[in-house]
C-alpha cells in the first residue's frame, strides 16, 4: 500500500513535470515561430525591393536608351519585348493609365502626386500586389501628366510566397497574405506582430502598401494534460514523460541549428543583392575574382571596354595572365589599406600594367576587397568564394607623364648648355632640376640638393646672411599668390678654400606650380663697378668720400631737412703741419697721419655722419639732424668739434718721435635748401679761415649771429660754474596755504650775478643742455632738506612742507634715488615733509621706470606732486599707476577762470579727478579774489600765487609765519 502510494505520488509528480514541460515547449515554439516569421517578412521585403530595382532599371533603360529616343513608353516597350529573354518574363507587363479602371485610376493619382525621379509603388489586387514604376516627373505644356502607360510586375501571393519559401528552404511555415486597400505612411516602415489564437499575424508595408501575413507552424502547439486526466499508473506515464521530454529537447536543439544556418544563408543572399548593382555599373571597371585562381567573373561592361575583351573571353582569363611580367611581384604583394572592419581586407596595387587585347599596356590602380572570416571553418559556409576587384584607369595620366618626362629630359640637355645657372623647383621647394653652373656658382659640392632649403643652408654656411634667405622666402610667397616675377637678389659668398669673394644675382619667376630660378656670377662686374666708384667718389689713401661725394650727400641732407625740420651742420678742419710734412717728401708719414686722424675722429661722431677728405690736409664732417632748436644744434656742434680738436691735439708717434698737430674748425648750420651744397662748403671754409686768423682752437661758426649766440652760451656756462663755486645761487620760497593756514612753500631757484638777478628762463635751459643742471639741482635739493631739518626742530614749523622742482635729466639719472635718500640722511630732514614736483612729460616717456623711482622714494616717505597738470598728454590709466600724493593745477587754467568756460570746466574736472583718486589738489598762479571764490566752490582749498604771497627769501617767509598775519581775502577762516 505504501509502495503504491509512492508510485502514485511519483506519477503525479511526473504529470506535473510533463505539464510544465509542455508549457515551456509551447513558449519556445511561439518564439521560434515569431523569429522565423520576422525573418520571412524581411525576406519578403527584400524580394519586393529586388523587383523594385528591376523595374527601376527597366524603366530607366526604356526612357533613356538612345534606341527609344523620340518614341513613347509603349513603343519603347514593344521594341524591348522583342528581346527573347525579356519576352519570356511573364510577370512583367505594360499597364495602361486609364481612369475607368480602379488600378489605372490609382496609378494616375500617384503619377499626379509624384515630383521626383523614378519611384516604384505597390498597389493592392485581389490576389496579390502590382508593383508599378512611376516615371520621373515630367509635365506637358498644360501642366498635366503625359504618361499613358507604365511598366508593372504582378506578384500573386500564392506564387510569390512559394518562391520566397523555396529560396529559404528552412522555413516550415504555412503563410497566407492579405492586403489593405489603404496606403501606408512612408514613416511606418517597421513590421508589427500580434497573436490570434495559434496563428501569428505580421503587419508590414511593401512599397507604400500595407500587407498582413498570417503564419501557422506545421508543428501544432500541444496542450497540457491535466492531472485529473492522467491514468493512475504512474510508472508507465513517468517513462513516457521522460521519453517525450528528451525528444522535445532534441527537437529544440535541431531547430536552433537549422535557424542559425538559415540566417547565414539570408545574410549572404542580402549581401549579394546589395553589391550586384555595383558590379554591373556601366561606368566602373569592376569584376569578381576567384579567390583560388584569380579568374574573372561577372565583368562589368566598362572593364571589358578598358581591356578590349568580350565578357565571355575575359571570364576565361585570370588577373595574373594579363598582368605585365614585371608587375607580378607587385600584384602578389599589395598594399594593405587601414580599415575598421575586421571581416574585410582592402588591398591596393598602384601603377599596375594590365595587357590589353591589342597588346599595349593599360596602367591602372587595382583595389581588391577580400572577405576574411574569423576562422577557416566559416569560409566554407560563405555564399561566395570570390573577391571584388575595382580598377582605376591611369593610362591617360601615364601617357602624359611619359610625354612630359621626355620633354623634361630634352629640356635638361638644353639647360645644361646655358651660360647661367638654372634650377627648377615646385612650390613646395623640392628641386626637380639643377644644372652644373648653378651648383658651381653657389659653391655646392656633393650630390644634388633635394630642396631649396638645403641649398640656402649651404649658402648661409658660405657667408650669405640669413636675412637674404628670409627676404627671398617672402618674395616667393608673394609671387605664388599673384604668379609674378621674383626680384633680383644679390648674394655674397666667401670661399675659404679658394680665398675669393663671389657676388651672385638670383632671380626667377613663378609659373603655375613651378619656380624657375637663374643664378648669374657678377663678381667681375661688381669689382669693376667698385673700382670705378672708388676712383670717382673716394679718396684712395683714407678710403673716405671725396669732395664730389661730400657735396652730393650734403645736398641730400639739405633736402631731407625740409621734411624733418632738424638743423644740420658742416664742419671743416685743416691739419696745419701736414702740408709741410708732405712737401718735405715724407709722403708715407703724411699718409700714416691721415689714417690715424680718421681713426681718432670716427668714434667721436654720431652714427648718421659723413667724414670726407676734400683736400690734401683738409677734412669735412657732415652732421645730419642734430636738433630742432638752433641753440641746441649749436651746442651739439660745439661739443663734437671740441672733442675732435682735443683728439687731434694728442701727439702722433712717427719713427720713434712725437709730432704735435694743431687744427681749427669752421662750421656752418643749415636747414632746408636755401643755400646750395657749394655755398655751405664755402661758408665753412670762410669760418675755418676766420678761426685760423683768430688763433682759435675751437669751433668757429660762419653766421655772426650764430657765433655770437654760441659765445654767449659758452660764457653763460662758465658763469654758472663760477656761480656755483661762489655761492651766487639762492633759494626763494613762495608760500602755500590751505584757507588761511600756512602748509608750506615751493622752492624756487634764483641767481644773483653781481648786482642783478639773472632770469631763470635764461640760465635753466642752458644748465639743462650742458649737464650743469645735475650739480645745480643736487644743491637745491640739499638746501631744501637743510631747511626742513631746521623747521622740524620747532613745533610751530614742524608741519610745513617744501616742494622742490626736479629737472628731467636729474630725475632720469641712475643715481637719482640714492641722491635724494642721501640728502635726507645727511641733513636729518623728515622725508614726509619733502615733496618732489615732476611734470607729466618726463613721467610718461618711460612710465615703468618712473613708477619704480617714485615707489622707491615713497617707501622712505617722500611725497610727489604732478606739476602743471593738464598741459601734458597723460592718460587716466597711466595716472592711476603712479603713486602720487598731490596734483598741481597749471597756472594757465587759473588765469582766465572767470572768462573762459573751457578753463573753468577743466579746473573743476581736475579737482574732481584728484579727489576721486585720494590726492591733494593745489592751484598755482592764484592772483584774484574771484579765482579763490571759484576754487572754494569747486572744492579746492589749497592755493599758491601772488595773491597769497610772492617768492621771497626764507627770512621774510618765517617773519610772516611768526607775525601770524591774517589774510584779508574772503574764504580765509582761521
């Protein structure tokens, strides 16, 4: 009983297992049916697309072939079906476009709506589809289509489905097709599926027509057996269940293998359809090559035309049999092109010669596409064992290249005989031809240079400057863009081995993609020109310009001074004892003195000058563009002349004895072309004779007024030096107030020369030009610091400041910062009470250096004031960079502040600007109560001017401060 119960339980369990197995088998069967049905649907679509391409080719050939030109589509069809091969095709027919039939009406509507090229559309029929090739849009004069008939293919579902099943033999499906009369939108391209009981329905579109396929499997889905229907004898059922389960698993495995093989076949078939049209292209020389032996298969018409063989003749040949014997190695070792697809190998053979049927070679580039599966096992299952071959015809280009090469060789023979150097290069500067003269002229040794850069590099080593190469490169770049001539460039080479100097002229022209260069050796011509020029324009002894060249340069200098209004000068000097030495037959010693004199004079002159020897013992010095101001030019001329005199007066050593020479210099200034070069030379000679008569060893100017000014300047410089030594210079102080309170003073320099005061306008500029401003300015700075130190000792004056003006030369001097710091340290003056006044122009000439100097002194506490603000050209951005403490409004703006609206606005703007930058603002030149009222209204409370107090000695200023004078003008509030 217990055993029976166990057996019963085992039977029930086996039944449950059987039911579960049946359910899984049903699901697997459905999945298999869905997969096969979708593959069948895609195969059906591919078949329809193949028929569509067929109709497109037929329609294109009927409407574009020359045989049918001028005839209608019906006539063209009648001519075409005379072909026995096409006449046997029963599914292709001519369909009339008639409005009285349903199909004709739908075709007519489609033609009216069509706007593009040839298009194939599907139309539903009772038992299948009709594919129609809609011709390219073409309107008649009335705007209506002029198409009476179209080409169509009738696809009967029973025959069509059977044909697809025959091509795909692995499908064991029962298929039925249905059509919908409504068209499908173009965007609805993907098939959709649904189950209806045991049949699978797939809806899809074919050429714009909706088609529904119903699939049922030949193996019916089995239903599970419930436990209630099972027999109670469990062992038998269990055995049967196990057997059935094993059979089902075996069947599933077989089904998977069959499906896998079928998919491989479909992929191969799809690939064939895709490149079949490419292989038959009428303009591309292509064919299939047998992978084993290289036989041609399916050669295109263009390939047959290119090689001169008929298609059947070409199929009996191999690629190696028509390859030139010399190119067989190249054919066997092609170049492998890079590709991301690992299943295909792209091979290329360039410049391959194939034998034409008539015997001449055909130059081609061969591209071979090989299918390379991952294993040798897979290659046995491929649908084709052939490669694709595509040729590119290079015969015409090779013919032109050969003709060009023969012409080049002929030209090279001619070019080698030319009397000039010749080089031909491309625009990339690769040399294609260079003759022997070109190489020998440029001192080239060894094999021909590959590029022009190599040639230029050798020239640079031979002494040619790199700037010549750079200028030539610029010319080539410009000429390539405009296809012009290359200007002639002169090249100087030095041969160390042959110890010779060679001068070459390089010229050329850019022609399309070539650069033609010519090289000519002009060394002998240049030497002859130099000899002629030396004899005509230079002194043979000193190699200096002679009188003729000096007059030419002097005339050019006069013309140049018209455009650049600078004064120039001509100096004439004579070596007094030289003529006597030459008269004593000591010509060699005289020549040595002349040469040494030139060596002494040359370093003393500015860069733009001319030294000339115009007579046996006379030299001329031409100085261009000395200065804008006449006084400055005179001063510079005197300095140069005096240094020349001093150099000549040094003893000369001749034959172990010393010789002293004396000289005098005559000078004349010039500006413009009012006087000719001869006149200026005559003036300089007169001035030299005047200097000789007066026994002067300095510079003597021709113009009496100029001579007088120069003498006065020299006297003034001597007096300034004496004044410094004799303490004739004194400091005056002009008070500065804030409302009615003294805040300090500005230091002003005065010169008491004898019983009179010399105006600062007279001696300051002279001191600036002669560098006397440095000791003079340092003295003023030291005296101001001494006064500040004295004030600092008393509480009532310790708060006072002193403003000291600094000249541009003094500020730019390298020791300026050290000088100020040393003056403060030596006198014990409080640095914060010292204010240095600078002008805008001297700051902004080199603002970075100015900032560095000011910052260094600001670190010690020294203040800085920007004097005469508003008269320069400073920018706000530069002004913000300067570490200033004060702005001083120039007196020219204060003078007309009541009458000039522009000056009034300028003053108010300067005050606002200074306050916005955190600076003190002081107005100088205040002379009226109205000016003070306006300044108070504008917010400026610091004033300086005659209305406040005149410049006065320190004693008077301190007396005013001790008496506590109360000012009477409005705005003074103690």
